[in-house]
């Protein structure tokens, strides 16, 4: 089930980009080139699951409640990320923009009215959900810390760029809409 969820996430990254944002479509749109840390984190999660099942056989690891919580976070995160990509359409890119395109607009409606970074929030909850689904306490904490640090750094850069692109309009948006990614304020 974990591998199915992981595969669906990456397939949806490509499909959503292909349909709603074809100008940014490339082989990297599968988001498989997330770097060593991303691959290592998921390998660690799978290894924690396998080792705990083989060595200690904890009953709580396979409880329906824990798996349902994990699955709910996975689905919520996936929907939030996909809706953010769909709503932003051509304004969304997997890579940080360094120059403003002529047609680049500030998206503040839809899921962007609830969070300034709904795609990051979606990824955060999706990734955390995968580890909760597996019943991995160590990987869950590790994912939460690493994702928070990663997004804190990325959001800091992105928001600086968005202030430069959109000036007062972005500053007003910042005041009325939260970032959406939990704990990011601790690292910025």
C-alpha cells in the first residue's frame, strides 16, 4: 500500500502538470529527482517498518486506527497539493522562479486563500501520513523535523522573491493568510 501511495503521488505530479501546466512539463515533473535526502528518508521509513515488524512485531504498528489516521493525512495532503497545483495552473512550478514572467500572477484565491503555500503543506501532510500509516515513530518525527527545516528554507527564499515580484500586493497577502506549513515559524 505504501508503494502504491508513493507511486500515485509521483504520477499525479506529472499528470497534473501535464494537464494544467503544460508549459512547465518536463521529465522532472514526476518529482523523482528530489535529491539524496528524499530517497534516504523514504528508504529509512521502509527499513524502520521492516525492522520493527521483523524484530519486535509491535501490535500497534498494524492497528486500523493508526493506519486510518495515516491514510487520512495521505489523502488530505495529496488533495491539497494537487488542488494547489491545479488552481495555480501556469503560475505553479516545481522550481523556484528567479525572474518574473509577463503572465505570472499572484494567486490568492481557492486553496491559496487558506494558505500561502498549500502545495508545500500538502506535501508535508502527505509525507508525514506515509510514516504514520506505516506506524513508524522514529521516521514520523524525523520527517516532521526535516520537512519543516526544508520548507522553512525554501519558503524564506520564495517569499523574498514573491515580495520582489508583487510588492505591496504580496505583503498584504502575507498579513491576512498564514503560510500553511506547520512549525515553519520555528525555523525562520
